[in-house]
C-alpha cells in the first residue's frame, strides 16, 4: 500500500511511519517541517502540510490510507486550536478528493463537543469530520504519551532532578493513565490494515493518581522530593515563572483543568501492553536529564 503519515518527522508519527516502512509499505509524510533531517534515510518522501486543499490533494494522490497525528497543544500566533480544527477539515477533504480509502486518526481520550476546554471540543470536532467524511476510519484516543521523546513525563523528571520541592495542583488524587508511544504505534498500524470503522481508547495498563505517578518518577530516578499540594492557580503561576527561564510553555490552564477533571484516564480496558513502571526502571538514567521543549519541537 501507499500510506501517508502526517508528522513522520516529529513524535508519534515517526514511530508509526517506522513500523510501516519496516513492513515494506510505501510511506510518505505531510509535514510542517520539511527541512528537518529525514530520520528514514530518504525512504519517506516529504510533502508540505500547509493546509492548501488543492496542494494536499495532489500530494495524497494514489494514497490508500492516511494516518493523521496533526494537532496543536496550545495556541501560538495563528496556530490556534480552532484553526487546527479547520485545518483538519481541510486535510480530510483533501484526502477524500484524492481518493484515499481510509483514515486512521489520532485523537485524545474523553473528547466532548460540550467541553469548555478547546483542546477537548476541538478533538471532538475533528473526530466528527473524520466520521462524516464517508471514508473508512479508525479513531484512536490516547491519554498521555511517554517514551524516549515525550514531554510531560520527561519534564516532571527534569523538575524533580533540579528543584527541592514539587508543586501538585490540588490534592493530586485525580487519575492519569499513560500509554507508551510504541504501543500507540502498534495500534495505529493495526488500524491501517483493518477494514472496520471503530473508535477506541488507546491507553496503557497502569493507572495512577497524579501524586502517585510523580512519587514513582522521583523515587525511580533518585530524586525523591516533598510533594506540596497547592491551589491550581499557584501551580500555574509557578509554571509560568519557570516557562520564562526554559523559554517554553510548561503548563496551560486547560491542561490542569483536564487533568483535575480525570480526563487522562479511560473507562475502557487498556490496550497498551507496556508497564510504565518497567519502562521507567529501564530508562531512569535518561529521563529528565534534559528539558523537552514543546516550542523548539514545533516552532524552531
């Protein structure tokens, strides 16, 4: 098959594309970073993800399956979450016009059209665009990704390594159910070859409270710190101060709201196989050694 993966030079898209290349499939990518080093040695041809429908339609000619990982974590300039919803619609329209037969779409756990949080209602709007396209589809809903290049878990470890205390928004009793990026990639590849329409959560087998997860990270990397429960606004203020020094957006208000609303857990049986604790034990020496910048990843 010929398969297009958005963001194959970035994070989750890279893991998905790698598996497809290893299977001998013809893989292309639509990317917002065409000048980045090609991690596939030229085996994956890059086209612009510029949301020009005519241009994207031409790029997707002959593609059988589109795997879409595109989204924006927070608003920056013209890259807003409402704009990302419109961009996704354009991508879906282009795929249909190009004759793509199936879309595998990476969403988020617990999206809702009624959510007050743009991240979650935007994800729901994207799912609707995929479902109403008339194309065959699979929608995967991960919670928090972790792995060699993740942001959240890495940066929790980074701050634990460098600060004497760690602020927990609220009491930390809300849940978090991380999924390994390799497990998400396996589920995405499985979806590429399926012919059924379905929507599933893509979460790992471990479920913690947020406080338990931070404690586990600290103990495993040898940086056990006092965990201090503070009002969410104070935690956000501290994150904003740190953001000035790391030149990044460490945490957003809606990320805190989503976390404290238990939106990072699933009601479905876990489909990921990697135990977070096992991965952390194997990789503790490297986790949090360097800060992972969202701005550098997407805007540098």
